[in-house]
């Protein structure tokens, strides 16, 4: 009971900082989607309130704000929409910097010329430790020790001024949407710095549960960076998106071990040693601790596809079904097909099977890296979606969907709203693992390939604009999973 009281108070205090909405939001207009490209930072809750007022529907509270970086490319028949969450503020309860990323693509397929939507989303970072009963070595599974790493932006010194905590002050910055001279290559991205992450013990078993009341630890990372490159080739009818990301080195780690009255007993690890209540207790550094305890890192992503009047399915390169199934795809790919066998999308892990690890202990400048094999595997959807604590706010936030679906009557839109926003209906959920970790900086870049029918007539984008708003709501639903749990 004492631990629940402490962490209940801890989380409330964590979110009770004075708030200022940090950026002036731009207005997202329907006509924007008729342009070749645009980039904006919008307050999406403000947009939702405007829709609610116009149509007499329930609206988000007036003091809720969410700043989302949006980029859009409309070229040769391919439309790409990217959303990156900068921050969320909920009245005086929370101001969070949360790394949520999503890409939505709309195009006509190469052979059958059928309207298609594909969405791919970054869900979270997950730490793990292989156990003696591990099912898959170097990949998080239901028999391993798992920690969901949820990030937010706070300054803990304002809450615990006498504990000598490191300064946690998260922020996000954007990389502008930049085209090549021929308009066929586009680059953009986001960088989150000084990220604070709460490591919460979670289980993907039949009794799925997340132990929210007793976090395992608290960590800060130098950065979490996402850079994207879209290459469009209308001659070969292919487009690729390279998703380059960097998990910066972990600088500080607080591991909670027990309680004295209502105050936690903890160890604070950094690059110089281990400390407790400001006193050094050993020379064991954060990197030694993570390496000795064999704690590894992974990311979790999922993707969904929708076609008009057709169903889709996903397989590995060897033909194995990867939907709600566990299949290794490290040196190959996940392919999405229309029901008649037409290839429409490919997620390739074999192009860049290795990741770069920068050993800070040996090279503090982080200039020299070593290559290791990344382990990519699909997972049972139920391992994650049946975890009520972990994903319940994905479902709760769906009550805002009517704000943007009022005029969505075409079949494709109907199918999209029923699938794109629902992780339980994903084509596949995949995990990319980095078994050699020790808290050091990781760089990696899987590649997505789109097979489409080029067009010399730009898409109008009006219907896609509505679907984009669906994606944004689904995107914010993922973020609110983290936010609403704590307020």
C-alpha cells in the first residue's frame, strides 16, 4: 500500500508543473492537401474543438493542447503524410514531450490501379532481459522481463529539490521538409532531446498487465531522433521511405529497489558510478550495470493497410503469415499483398540488417561505432492489445472520432476509420531489437517500399485530408495512453 501511495503521489507531482503552451500553432486547411507539399505545426485539439463547435458535437476541454508537426508530399500520384508529436498539455495537469511518429500513404496500386492506404506507426521503446525460459534469444517475448519505456518532459528538480536529481528538461525540434531539385526526393524529421522515460514493468502473457504503481526505474536519454527520406521513382513505379533513427545514450538511470516508510530506496547510476541520496556507493557505472544485467533495447512498431473493395494480407519473404504471428524477418522483409496476390507494400529489414553502436566508455566523442545484427520479429497482436493497462486509452480516445468523420461516406473511408485507428486490427506488429546495448547510442534504418501507379495529375487531396485527420486522432490516442494514465 505504501508503494502505491508513494508512486501515486510521485506521478501526480510529476505532472503538476506550471504549463505554457510552447509554440504558436498554425491552422490546418482542407486546401492544403491540394498543394504539392506543406509543413505545419498544428494544435490538433484546437482543430477538434473547431469541428465540435461547427457540428454541435462533444469537444476536448478548452485547456487541452497538442502540438503536432505535420509534413505532406503530393507527387506523381503518391501522397505521403507524416505526423510527429511535439508535446501535449492538459490544463494544469500535464505538459509532456512524447516521441510518437506516424506515416500515412495513399496511392493507386501499380497493376490494378486501386486506391490504397498504408499506415506505419512507432509505438514505443521497450527494454528487456532474456530469462532462462526465453522463447526467442535477443528478442522480447512473453517469458522475458519486459519494461515499457514511456517518455515525457518534466524537470524533476522542481519536484524534489533536495534529492540532487539530474536535470530532466525534454524538448523537441523539427527538421524542415526539404525537396531535391527535381522534387522526387524529400527529407524531414524530428529530434527529442533530454528525454525522461519511466520504465514500467509489463507482461505480455495471458494475464497481460502493466505494473504502473511501481515503476522499475527512471532514465534519461541524450536524444531520440527520427529522420526520413522519401525517394519517388515514377519510371520504376516505386517509392521508398528510409526511416533513420537514433536512440541516444542513456545518461542517468534511477532503479527503485524498495521502500523505507513511503520513500523509495534507489540506486542512481551515471557515467561516474552509483549513488544513493547524493552519496557515491560504488564505482559501478550505468553502462556497467546495464551490461552486467544484460538489459537490452528494442522498439515496437505496427502497420495497417486498407484497399477499396479488396482485403490485404502480409507475409514474410518465406511466405509465412505475419499477422498475429511470431516470425523472424531480420534478414528479409514483410510484404503486403492485395487478396489477388498483387504486391502493394514492403517493409525491408535486410537492406540494413546491422545497427551501429557507439561505445561511450571507449569513445566519449561517439565518433567510432561498431556494427551488430539487429533482430527483427513480428509478434502476436494479442500479446500487446490484450494488455488493458498498456493500451486502454487507445480505445477511450476513439470517442473523438465523430469530430472528423461526419462527411466520410465513401467505402474506403469507412474501412479506414475502422482499421487505421485500431491497433488490434493491424496487419502486423513488429519488434526491432538491439541485443548489444549497455545504454550506448544506437543508429538504425529500416526501409519501406511502395508499389504504385504514377500519375501526371496531382491528387486533389480532399478525401486524403479527412483520412489524415483520422490518422492524427489515432496518433494522439497512442499519446494519451501515456498521458491520461498519470493525471
